C-alpha cells in the first residue's frame, strides 16, 4: 500500500509537470519578421505611358498584406535607401507603441527597427506618417495588417503564405461548422504550419506533453483501480 501511495504521488507530480510543458507553447507566440523598403518609383497609370511619381513600400500599391495571429510579435524593419529624396515612416494601427519614436520619419539612408505585440484581433491599416501624411498615402504608402484571433480556423492561416490545401480545409470546416476527419485533426494537432519556412513542422513539445499527460492519467487510473480492489478484498 505504501508503494502504491508513492507511485500515485509520482504520477501526480508527472501530471503537474506535463501540464507545465503544455502551457509553455501557449505562452510562446511566434515572432513574425517583416521588412519594408521605401521605394520612390515611377508607375504607369494608363496605356498611354502616363506616369505618376509614386512612393511605395517595396514598389507595391497597396503594400503587402501583413498577416499575423493574436499574440504574435511583429519584428519590423523599415529601410529608407539613400537614393530616396524623402523621409518615410510606418504607422501600424495594430501596434501599441511609443508612436513618437517608433513611427517617426526615417531619413534616406537610415533604417528603423522596432517590435510590437499584435494584441487585438482585427483588420488594420498601416501607412506612412511622414509629413505631409496625406501626400505619402496618396502616393501609395498604405496597406493592411490582419491580426487573426487565436482559434481553430486561423491556426492554419498564419502569415500571408499558405497552401491551397490549408485554404480548402479551412473554408470547408468553417462553412460546415464541423471538425475534419479524426486523422486530419490528429495531423493538425501534431503539425503546425511555419509561414516563414513555408512548410509543416511537428510540434514536438505539444505532442510530447500530450503523451506524458496520457501516460500519467493511465498510470493514475491503474493505481486507483488496484487500490480499490485491495480495499474491497480487505
Ligand atoms: Cu512616406
């Protein structure tokens, strides 16, 4: 009986440890690196060769969509090449930062680097805030940042790159309000999509933690049953 109590204590400690392991990944949100280069370019706006002096992020109007999940850290860098004639900046409406510092104009030949945590789900604008702001936006320096809420559907849609399979699965499950087949659920539980590496990676901590909990529970149940049987025999 003493041995049995000791084993029960060990299994309880094991369960607590496994619980700790499982809570760690939840606290470790991913970091998404985003780099924009301000480009002052001439863009053609009709078929007659008419051009417009545009100011852009990476030569695109609007700028690239930045897509992250609630709790992610955005590691942002704005490069303003020395060839540009104007200062430029970034104003992420999803960021809660010291706007006078992080969103300040960056002179040509300089780079601004800052981080922020995407705390609130939603779709937000980003734009250049260098004076005169309206002119910088009108010339093309604007875009969207989408902060997906944590959840089943958005889990596979992190980042701005995803496979057609992920999109299909997500839309199907969302439309039918149901979970996929068990095998898919297991695969989705074990693997996470890494938007930067553009591939699936096994979430070893989550899988190992779940196995530890499962084994701990089994051990606990076996010990309880053994104890009950011994008590009833007495
Ligand atoms: Cu600008």
